[in-house]
C-alpha cells in the first residue's frame, strides 16, 4: 500500500467529549458488538425469525466482511480469511459479487459462531496493523463509514433478537433490567416551528451518510410539533375507540395490511393491552412511555384520528437543530426500552427512546449524487417506497445520530423501536 499519512479523528461517540485515535474508536465499536452477544446461547445467534431480520452471528460476520471487503481489500497483497465467506456475508452489494439469499441466512449453521469470532479477531488484528502504520484521509473515511455501519447493525442485532425471542413460547429475556421508577404523565403541548426558508443537512466536517447530503435550502410553512412522542396511553385510547376497525383512517395499502395481518395493536402488545414483550421479557405496559413498534401506516392512522398529521422530516430537523443529540435514552443506558418523558418544557425526547416516523418519503435531496463505486449502493438505491424516521431509539448507540440523520423503512415495518410525534399546521 502507499505510505499513508497518520490521521487522528474526533471520537464520533460524543458522550465523553474526548478526542480519540481512529484505532481506539475501532476497538470500542468492535468490542461493543461482542458485548451484545454476551449471555446469548450459540443457538440464539443462529436462528432467523423472518426475512427482514438476520441472525446475530450473521451481523457479527457481515460487519467484519465490510472491513475486509472495503478497507483491507484495497491492498492487492491482502488475502481474505475465507474466500467462500465473501459470498456468504455480502448483504446487497451487487457490484462486488453475488450473495447468499437474505431470507436464508438462518440456514447458515456453518460457519460456526466460534469460526465467525475467529474471523472477527483475524480481521481486527489486520486492522490494528493498519492503524500502527497510520492511514490516509481517504482510508480513514472508509473506516469511519464501516464503524458507523457496525453501529447500525448493533441496533439491528438487538431488534432482531427481540423479534426472535418474542416468537419463542417461553418468551425468554435477553437481559434483565432494574425495575423502572414509576412514571407520571407529561402534558402534551405544541411548540411552534420555524417558518420560511431554512437549511437542512449536515453541518461541519463531522461524519454523515451520503443520503443526508447535500445541505440545502427548503421552505417551511407555519406548523407546530408536539412536545413529546405519543404515549402508550394515548395510543391505547385510539385502539379502544376503534382505530383498527375504521378504514377511513388508513391509507389503502395500510388498511389492506391491517386486514391481511389481523393487526389490532402495536407489535409485542398483548391482546389485553396490559403487557408487552420487551428485551427483558414480558412486562406491564407503562402508559406514559412512548408507544413503540408501530408502522408508518399505524402512525399515520393515529395522526388522522387525532385530527393532526406526522411532521415532515424538514420540520423535524429544523426543530432538532441546536439540541444535544447525545442526550437521551440510548443503548448506553442499559435499559433497552423507551422511557416516559420527564417533567419539563419545550421539545423532549427528540433523540433516543423511539425512532419517529415522519410524513416524508425517503427520496434524494436536490443535488444528491450517490458515491462512485460499490459504496454507492449503501443508501441511494433504496430511495423508493420507504419513509423517513428521525432521532434514534433506546437501542441506538449514543453519539451515532444527529439532527440530519435519516433512517428509512418501508411503511409496514414495525419490528424496530418506531414511534411517532404529532405535527399540525398553524
């Protein structure tokens, strides 16, 4: 490889505010993934509950494949750990070769978990030697992309395990948690948003995914956002008043899904509307915590029932600008579940707890161009048939999100920690 220039980066995990080398950041993120499987049985890491989820073992291998493929593989002298695994653990990068079918990842009993962990250790050792020699700015940007990619998979690993465990008749707990303090209702208020021409998109030279760019101007009309996300109690009222039996509240495709899937409440709620399945097992529903695991269709129907609407992503981002994105209930708290809003004024829980559906389709910004090469497949090719969510969740790593961060899922998805905040015109 070319003689590189040593690069030091500011730690994207903002929680400690301390500058860190790229190697230190790499070590922390990679170890965090291993920590997530601590306590899981080998059998837990192999199973796949539905085509949209992946086994924990696959997440560990794929995030390693990413570094091997796009970082170490830049060196012509590098030899892959196992050439067959380049096929097994490719996700959707058509330009680098074929891949194993996503719905069949749960059939990969081999390689074993032990072999995947050895794969991670080998690739991490190679990355460590790379950091010892220093990396140039271009290579550093690929490493940072890979680490942010792994943080995304840390969240997916937890939501996929939750879905898997929920289907087990024993309803096992992923991890026990301390009993939460009794919560109280926080009044719902509406905060007027900015009006006129504003700018959205990443600010400064920190990391951002390509789909967040370019920063650009957009027009906001008069509007207001709710001070907090919709609570479980508020959503239960929607259910009791016949929300899932009223076709006029739903998008046509949403009503079709409700009927075909027999939806009657959020994913993981019991039919009694009293308990829900959590990563700590079955627990009573906290009426004041944000409702979670609702699809775009459900969020949109609730907003219609309430006589309001979902915010646009520009309205949401405008409101979030200037707020501390590291403050909130993230994976680092260890709770792994949304919490009720605390007493206070202004906008609350904009970051953490639940991803918030917006009414905006996931499309490109004016002037967007997908990056060249294989990494151009990371985001751009999914800009069809999906909606944007903002703010992160209780299983998002702290420091991973920012005001401009755009998550996206199809409108029927709901196995992520997805909730909603109401918006309205004024």
